[in-house]
């Protein structure tokens, strides 16, 4: 149900954080001769328009939750490279581990000459993943690659072709993962047909009146009409929808999915690419429900900014593929493995799981205050798990009509004031928060102050 936003008294403006500790020489060294405008012009000639960017700025330097562009403008980063930087930009442990590995070797391909960091990371991930059964891990490079391999493994383990995904789910931009992704624009527009034996079940939605019971009934009806359960290899679901709106899967639904999978011999795949590695206050978001999946896909914040992804699963399931059936030239790159081990260590040593839970509670409380002061009856919902939080805007409370245009204006006004934000949701009307878990309280408060000013500016602009 939508959050109740109560009227709150205006508080004194938060004190601005102390001046950044970034050494000025770092920003001045090797000064770029090009501006944002010049790089935009070059980009238009060299990069296809399909590769869209949310902000018309070009990065020069970043540290923890702050970023500077080539024009010298400073931004507070509430995006974190789309959820990649739970440990912040350039975490010292991550950078040191990567540099140390680079001094030894950068690539051999694990399929040719294997190396210890791959094994060490696999052992660590097997230990972190929920469930008591023995586990094994495959390392690859991207989230979509992880999802595709999870489907391959599930098909090999069950001897079945079918995959069931959910409305609003996002699983990648390759053709197979696009077939599972439940949102047309911009991901699937004009690029079909998609692979067969992929089916879609409804996701619970309070706005649309779809309950957990309705969603489960829809799944069972799918078994009767299109997806013979004996031919379904896997059900894949994000424990918290990412692009679909930062909506957590109700725990009741997750338990029912586990029961249905057990009943029909179907693999349950938890797509943790965006929700994993502390973002929700657990190593994996599905842990909040108490449900153990058969396979987990991971990427993004696992390696603290380096490209790395993987599939963690029950050992008997992971061994279903014959030798040579899994892998990839760059999969489990040794530098990325070293970075991932350091990022995981940082999460453990710095207590970032608890930090995520505390940060999430603070963000929700502050968003409720801001909603009551700046735009009453427009902030329809504040939701999420841990620090994986979204704020959803509507035209009014009576109809709860999604207001994507208003959300775009909020993001644009925030950018002008020095805050990086990103939208999500089927109608693009939610602002999601992916601020590094290492961000200081002062930086977060400064960012929230900018967010409030951006909302007020968007309201004023609309009133003109």
C-alpha cells in the first residue's frame, strides 16, 4: 500500500558538509582540453544514439559518493553507476587489490590457464549464498551473461526448455534476456522476435489491484493455458524489481513460488544482479524472505566497479553442464576477482549490511518529510528494502496516475543543483536511490536537501 505522508514541521536546513578532502591537484592534473559540450559533439559522431546517457556530463574524477565532471562541477552520486558502487567510487581496498593483481597478470582466460583468485572468489560466494546444500559458482562478465547461463544450467539440469518471468522484471539486453524482460520501451522496442518457450506471469501491484493471490492464480492459469509445468525449467524473479520500480516481492509470494517449484521440479532463479551485495541490508535480497533459491545471478556491486558477474547454485545443479559448456574468454577476469574479494571484505569489515538497513530507514523517513512539505499528494509511495529505496510520483492521490514527466523534471532540477538521480518503473515515474553505502551522513543529507529543492522547483515549474 502507498506510504502515508504526514505533514511535518519544517526543520532547519542541514549544515553543509565540510569541504571535500579531494586534493585539488588531482582534479587539475592532466586537465582535459575538452568541455562537456565538446565531448557531446564528438559522441554524436562516434556513438550510436541507442546508447543513451542519463546526464549530459562527462566524468573527470570520483571518490566515494562524489563525482566531478570535466568542467569542474561537483555532483553527489545517488546513482552509483546503476547500483554498481555499494562500496563507493574508488574504495581504497578495491583499488589496492586490483593494482596488486595487475602487477602479476591481467588475463590468461580461466579456460586456458586457471588461477587462484577465481577459485577463492567462488569459495567466498558459495559460503555467502543462502541455503545449507553444497554450492558451486560460475564467473562471467555481465549480468545478462549470468542470467543466460543460469537459464542454460536450469535447462541442462531439468531437461526442459521453458522459462517463466514476471511483468516488470528486468534481466538484460541480449535477445534471450530481453525475452524475459517485462518492459517494452526502451529495451525491447523494434528488436523482436524473441526466443520461444518464455512465458510471463503477473507481478503483484497495489495500483492495478493485483494481489499476491491474483499473481499466483495467474501463474497457475499459465500452467493450464501456455506453459506445461513439466516442460518448465525455471522461474526467474528479481527479489526487488529493479527497472520495474524498486518493488520488493512480497515474502508470501516468494514462499509460494518455492512451493510451486518444488511441486513441479522447476528451478527457482533469484536475479540478484541489482539487489545483491548489501544493497538491501542482506548479502542477497531473497534472504529477507527466508526462501532459498536453486540459482542466484550476481553482478554489479560484487566487484566494486569492475566488470564481473556470476551464477551461484546448488552443486548438483551447477554440475549439469558438460565440461566446456560453461565459460567465456573474459569470464572471471583475475583483476575483477581480486577487486571483488576486496569489496566483499570491505562490506564485512565496515558493517555495510547494517549501514544499509539504517540508511534505508533514514531515507524513507526523510522522503516522507520532504513529500509532506514540498509536494503533498504527489509522492504516492516510498518503498524498498534496506537502502534500495524508491520514491514514486503521481498526478494526484485519487487516481494515482503515474507522472513520468514530473519525475523527469525532478531529476533535471536535481542535476542542475549537483545531484545525480535515476528513474525507474514501468511508467518512469519513480526516483530510485543507489547511493554508495559508504557515503557519509553529511553527504546524504546534502543530497536529500538538493532533492527537496528539486521537487519544489518541479512543482513551481508546473504551476507556471
